[in-house]
C-alpha cells in the first residue's frame, strides 16, 4: 500500500490499480483515490512525478505558473488532471476575498480570479493533454481553489469548440462557488451526471462567494456529497436537516483549537471521511 500527499496523510487502502476508469455512476473508491490525487497536488514537482509513477501512470507533467499549480498524468486506462488548492497560509484570502467580479466563461459568467488562475496553466495543460489523449476516460479533481479550477477546466474541455471532448468524471473537495446562475444551469445540464462535489459539514470555503441580494448570483454545481457532523456521507438532506447538522458540528467543536469551518476544510479531514465511507452509495 502507498501513501501520498501532504501533512498527516493516511495510508491508502486501495490503489489506482483499483480505479474504476469507466464508471458512469458514483464510486466511493474513485472518490477516495481522487481525494488522494487532489491532496498530492500540494506537493512539489519531484514528489508528484515520483508518486504518479508509483501509481502506474506512464506519462506525467507538473504544471507551475505564477500562483497556479497542478498536474496531468496518463496511462492506457485514463487521463488524470488535478489542481492544487489554496495553501494553508493563504486560506484566509479565499474566505475573505471581496473580488466578486464575474467574467465571461464558456457557458456563463465565472469568478474572474479563478478564471485568471486557470488561464495561467491552460496553454501548457492543453498542449500536454493533446499529446497524451488517445481516447481514454478523462478524470478531474481538486481541493479548495483547485476544485474551482477543476470545474472551470471541465467546462473549457467540454464547451470550448477548440477543446471539446468527453469527460468521464469530476470529483471536487471543499469547492467555492465558481460561476453565476447561467453558468451553473448550463454546466449542470451537461455535467451534473458525472460531477460530485464533496462538502465536509461546516467547511467555510464551500460558502464563498456568498450569493448576493443585489449583484453577482454565485451558485454551486454538481451533485452534493455531504459529510455530516458524525462523518457519515449523505446524498440527500433537506435544508432544515443540514442546518441542524451544521449546528451540531459547531456545538461538538466548542472549546477546541482553530475554527470548525477551517478544520472542516482541510484535505486531511476529507481523506479521513472518504476512507470511512468507501462503501457508501447514493
């Protein structure tokens, strides 16, 4: 068994040889492995490439431009694209960012900051992608800011006439809202069937940017996969059930170091719950 990623990562109970590359419905195994892949994106280039080789990928490229990082890897079974999230030291930036400006995207208006971050990587990413792509299923993932970039990359690959292709799956962890109502509606019409958005109880990043009474109306995309206060994975919860569960999470965390919303956002917390729920199905 292998380990990968940053800061207290748990031991893998499954490996990428177990990845269900042709899955068309939710897979807890794939969710766990894509969580490991999202976590790996926080590492440096050498560690990323070494780990991808150990995972059985034949080709891999590390992407690094400005403050945007990620990687893509391929073998004869799949192509994997992952983006790095927000560094812990900069987590406050994404939570308190007041830049709500929207800019045109492939299927609606999207957050201008997220769009610029993806644009830094896009020319190199798409060049390497076309060198690797032989019709394999394409899977994307990311945590925090990386989740937003993975969502935008999925939209670019699907809806941009120059790059359009079939995406097999998008699994995101602790994602902020990415685009407006038009973006969310058009994205979900095409992509909701393979998009799974994990949220851990009171994860603060999943609540930004806030929907506005006046101005940009940000909306989430995909199917919600919610870890409740006890760590159980829930696929269907009413607004009232979620409200009470979030309150329970806060009460359980009273008196403990750091804020509940920040701790729930850490990728380590997602990995622990993904392992706990490997066999959970909708």
